[in-house]
């Protein structure tokens, strides 16, 4: 039986919290509960929003009372299977060329690593997509190698380009849109993570991601292909089970 | 024949297309958005004869001015009080002044100048038949941060031409609202949590006892408050989680921020309490400089208040009364008809 607590977030949402840290097992429970509640199509549940270690459930209290929803969540959690979340594996092309990586020098200074060592360490792990948030299609991927874990910038930049690949603490993100940002920019991804026309995100929570370094020439070829609509990224293969 | 439209002359401080928001996509990081004051938005649509959640213009603090590029049209204005001027054309200096909370019949070439809002922060301008804007993810709300929806995903600018679905106004009377309370409210009810355990019971008590001022840094994402800072007892960073509209986050400065319609889907500050859904419309109207304080509420009280608001929404139609045309206006219209018939006979 999983440990959890339910917290009110006003009268139309509540938070099911499985713990207070970033952890793949807690995240797997969050995603399994989200999938379970979504599949059950419970009348009165408006939408669910999975995050690192908790699930927000938005509901219509005049259809489904908080107490009835809490009871429903309890039932769902009792029947959770350990590895119900399935995800895709993606190979995401990213360019670490200094012309697209404004913070690479700064990260090198702060970590006492060379630019090449940063690239090697950043693209070594298979990342887990914990959640989407902040911007449409923005995936929080972890964990970044401990040597690359840095606090955010003291003064966030007012604007970074769409596709910026960035790191902060144990997380790596590709920012799908131009945005203010306090993360360290170490590259850029030519593939859009958010498809406005189809209202879909490329990555889903529970997916796995490997970053594949590409040259600036390859970046430009891919970026052109994307802008002409002739390039679409497909997952490399299907993997079953969230705990990798 | 050119398509019916409203041409924006001056956009006002920040005017966006809004409806009741786009829910169902928060898991992808898409903001819900929608009207800061959904009750006034519904009232504007009722006055215009539109479905309750049709897309309208939401003006903040200073309204837009625009030209009617349709044979005629019916507009409605609901929310903050304002002196709305209807000028005969773009060269006119002065025109007829009407107030908010009513519909109005306007003709081709007339200029509508909304000006500064008086009693609150938000005014909704609806047009009968609605704007001919395709929904994005089920909504026409403008998400400026995500550049989604509305008119080109941004606030209006001078020169924008907003297409209308109807080329002409229907033949009907004008209405005004009588007895629907659209005033801002300084007293807001809130439920503790989700992260009230980041604050000592004494600090939570101080939060509910305190009075805050809506600060100039406020926008559609959040209402920033100035007041006695609230201290955390376990630091001010949480593992980022999802945000509900109305949640009151307390960052390191201790100055609370009430998260409004355009809030990010996730965030990493503890949220001491969450404004109840029924009080969001009246709070959304509060202008910069207004006072605000919070009263602790239970889930039961919130549900009762939500039920009352639902009834109020269902009964908006009963609060609309017909505006009888003033006699001077009738005389002017007769004069206009005579003049036209005179011109016709002269030409014959």
C-alpha cells in the first residue's frame, strides 16, 4: 500500500501527494494514478495534472463532492499496479555548438569541466520525463549528472530562444517557446516539442529520452526540414514499465 | 462586400480576446486562461444575446477605441463602470456617452471609445454573434505567454481588424442590467492549503487577519499583494507541483501572490491557501491599489457559495431590463428619415 495524503487546493482541485522529493518511483505512482483515473472517466473529474511527486485532480464539486472524490482516489490507489505506466524512448537531436549555447563557458567555469566533458556528461544518461509544465510541451527530464547540477541564474534572462536546451539542479529541459528563463543554456534542439495544430506534446510523462549531439550543420538541416514540415520525429521504440 | 469587422484604433492598456478558458490541457503545460471575471463575461454575452461562453474583448484599466466596419452591430459592455463614447465617425470629437452594463446598437463608421475604467480593473465588450475567430484547443482565449488562441496569440494592437460572425445586428430592443452585482470585492474567502504546513499556525492566523494592497506588479498571471510579509517555517522551495487558479503562493519575499487565470501550470513556491471558486470573479475585478483581505472558509461553505453563484448565473436573464429609447433619440431618427425622403423626392 502506497503512502499518500490528499491536500485541498481550493474547492475545485485537490492534490494527491506521494512524497516530497523528485523520485522515479513516486513519479511512477503519480502517473499510474493519473492513467487510472483518466481511464475510469469518473463523472465530475475535469482533468488531472501529474507532476514530480503529486497529482492534481480538478473536479466539479457540484457533481462530485470532495469526500466522494477522495474515496474514489483511495480505491484507485489500492488497485494500482506497480508498473502500469508505459513510455516511449526518444532520441532527441541537440546541438551543443557554442553559438547556440550561451552558458556553456559559464557552466565550464563553475564545474571545472571542459565544454566537451559537459557535452559528454549531459548526453550520457537516459533521462526520465517526470512531467510537463511551465510552457506547452515543456518536459522536465532527469537526472542530470551530479557534476552538472547547478543552481539557477541569480538574475533570470528576460528572453531565450525557442528550442533552448537548459539545465538547472537535477533537471534538463528544452524550452518549446521563447520565454524568460533562469536556467543554464547549453544547446538547442531543432525538433519542436509542442505541435499547436494537433494540440499534442512530443514527450509525455513516463517517456525516456536520450540526447544525441549533432553538429551546427546538421542542426540547420534539421531545423529547415522542420520549418518546411518534411521532418517528424518518431520514438525509437516502445518500452514497457516506468522504473528503468 | 467586405467582411464585417471591428477595426482597433487604440488598443487600450491591455485588451485581449477571452472566453471561459481552455481546460483539459494543463497536463501538457497549457494554461487554462480565460476571463479574470467570468461572471461579467457571461453578463456581457447575455446582453449581446450570445451563448454564455462566447469570446469577447477583455479590457484592463483603459479600454480600446475601435471603428465599426459592418452595416450595423450590437455591442454590450459589462464589468467595471466606464464612460463609453459613441462617435459618429473617426473625425468626430464628441459623441453620445453611455454607461457599462448595457447593450448598444451601432452603425458602420461609428467609433466606440471606452476610455478609463472607473470602479474595477476589467470590462468585457461583447458583440452580437461573436468574433469570427477559430478556437484553439477548444477556446478563443488569448494565452500571451504560450502565444496560443485569441487574436494572433497576443493582446490587441492598433490596426487589428477583428472579423465578426454577423454582418448586421438583429432587430431587437437594447437591454441593461438591473440588480446584478458586478462590483469588486475586498473580502475574499479562501481554504487553507495545499501547502499550509509550510507556515506556522500563528503565521496562518496573521495571514487571515492581515490587510493587503493589490500591487502594481499584478497582471493576468497573478495578483501581487503588498502587506506584512508572511514567514515560512520550512523554507520557500517545494518540489514543483501543479497550481490551481486562486492559490495564494508565498515566495521568499513573504509577499503573497494570488495566481490568476493565466498562471503557469506548475510552480515551486508553497501555497498557503486557495481562494474559493465562487469568489474568483469579484476578486478578479480588484484594481491595483485596492485593499484585499482573506477569510478562512470550509469546503462546505465553498460548495454552498458555488451553488449560489451557479443560480445567479442561471438568472442573469431575469436581471436584464429593456431600455426604452429616449424621446430625443426618436425625434432625431424621425428627422433623419424625413431628411432621407426629402433628398429622394428632390432627386426624382
